[in-house]
C-alpha cells in the first residue's frame, strides 16, 4: 500500500529554510533565507492537513489553491504544482518572498491553531516558482490571437503589471506608462534586496516586454504627456499609480537637515544596488553609514528602513513606535529579523520634535534656517481606551520626555495619494475624502468612461498581493467589456 503523502504534521515539525546568521546577513543586501532543497520542500508540504475548509486559501487575497499545490509538491509533481500556483497568482515567487504570511495564509493555518506549527506556505511557494524558472517551465507570453484593442496602464507597480499580464495573454495591445526609469514600482525601488532581490523583479519585467507589452518609462503623466492623450490613444485606461506622497510630521525642527522621508532613503539605497550614481547617497544625505539612526513608525516600511540602515553601517539604529509590539502594524517576523540584526525598538514612544545644532529653530517658518538634526525629542506613551478602529489609543505620560541622539532621522509614517484630479487636470475623476480614486468593487471602474483604477490608489497603502488581485480582476472586467462591445458592433 502506498504511503500517505500528507497529514504528517504530527510526526514532522515545522522547519523554515535556513536563515543566514545575523552577523553575516547584515553585511550585504542578499536575501536572508536559503532555498529549500527538494527533499525539504516535499517534507514540509507533507505536513498540510488537507482540511475540508482551507482557511489558508480563504484568507489569501488571491484565493490561491494552497492545499492542492502543497499536495503536488509533497508528491514530487512540482511542475503541476507550479501550474496550479500560477493559475491564480501572476507573481508567486514575489508573494512567497514578501507577503506577510504570518497575517494571511500561515496565520490562519488549521494545524497552527491546533498547536503543531503552521505549514511554511510562503517558503514552498517561493521554491516552486524559483524551480519553475530554473527548469524552463515559465513559458513566454504568446497570445493565440492578436487583437486590435489596446489598453494603457499608468503605473508599473504590481497592480499594473498583473493587469498587463492578463490582458497581454488575451492578445490585447498593452502600453505601460511609468515616471521611473525601471518598471516594478515599490517592488523595484521601495522594497530592499534582502527581502526581494531585484533580478526576481527584472525577470518578470523582461517576460512582459518580450511578450509584447510596451513600456514608456521616464514618462510622467501630466508633465510629459497629458492624461487625455493617454485616454485618447487606448480603448481603456487603468490607473495603477500607487500612493507615493509621504505622510509628514509638523513638529518643532522637522525641517532640519538629516530628517528624511522613508521613500527617498529606500529609493536611494535600491538605486545604489543597481549601480546607479546617486548624488544624495554619495554625499551622505541618504546614507546611514557611521550615523546614529532613528526611524519613526511601526509598519513594514519602517522595518525596511531600520534593516537597510544596519546594512549601510549605521553606528546604532533605533525604531520609535507609539504603541506596543502587539499593536504594531508591521510583520512580527520582520521585527524579529530586525532585532537579530541589532535594531533596538523603543515601544510606546512618540516624537515631540527635533533638536538641532542651532539654538533656535522656527518650525512654523519653512524658510527659517533649521540647522542639522542632533536628536529626537521623545515622549513616552501608554495605551488607553480603544479608538474608533478598536485599537487602544496611545496616551501621553506627563513628565516622561527625553532626547534620543540622532544624526539621521527617517520618517516612515505611511503614504497618501497624490491629488490626481489636479495633477492630471481631470476634475471629473472622482476621489474619496482620503484622496483615493473612487472605483467599483472588483472591476475597478471609475466615474470616467473607459477608465479603471486598481491597487493602492483605490485602497490606500496596502499589500502587494491585494494590488495583484485588483490588477487581475480589473483586466478580466476589461476583457468582458471589450467582448461585449465587439458583439454589439457586429
């Protein structure tokens, strides 16, 4: 009788891929996890309980058929596992690396709830698709029929790229417009290499380009070309710009030199990894080397900043967050990695202002000389009654202020949408009170005929996996709309 390949969670313990030692990995920007060997991937996949109601699947934004590709991996049918994985996810090797599995699929694994330790879903997902690339199972995009209809996509982040993939496979002519010199959005310039090595992203960009997607890079809508020109050139337009406007602090000394935005800091670091000349990095402005660094914020962007600072050679790195560890929005796995690498977390701590090397700093006057930052004025907090979201609201502890010395302060407070109706001269483009584009659920339709929107510009700052989901759904809605229009024209 053949051995049962699954339900081995009782006899086999959870085992992640080997993580490089902290003292080694903090010296470079390489990914911190080693690859699974084939035997280990099969072993860990075999721990899946194949439960009747797969909570891992239902809590995945893409509803990936996780139990099936785990079973296929356990049975050694890896190419089939890849095909099942790719059927619902445009970029499984990227999601396997950067999704917060501890909050999504793995966090809802049934055997985790029973105390046996979750299946290592993300690591297996990454292994499956990395192997598929190595074995040549990832096939070029070759539409069976070329169609005359065209779609313009504004933004080359995960939402735009996912939509382009679906549309191009259906034979639609696709042009992606992006203000940056490389496609990928935050996958390219926001997420550090130790979480997502850049050749992984560039490989997908090349696949799309070889498959017939046209990229118009260094193209800023509203500056280099108008939105109306884009709209007139295509049968449909998808807005997939993401949200890049950094939330700021209006505090004493906030205009001081050395108080920087997270997106600027991370972009400079990622550009250096490509070998680009980056003046603000080379001058030391956006370089943590030899500096006492304080990062303000508790999300995944803050985690990226503290861990990047460590690798750049900061003398010390501290993270201020106004709530406690249990209430922070970032991944607990990332916090653990950061602590191992030498980051110190100051929980229940909020900035009150900044000290500088000038005796007086007038933060109310943007033209006043602010000097160079020397420290962060910190006020300690405690958690009080729940706020409107249900989370305990931080309250100030009187008389607890102190100064945290700093040479570089990085603000990682989240992102907001740019004012697209104004920037693009499109007052008819409806937005919410938060500035996000109003779009129909699932389809992404906006108030403008033939214009759709997906990802963070609709949701606000969210996860890459949700942007992929939105891009795929929107592409399917556009294909349906084009098909309806074609039938009506007959």
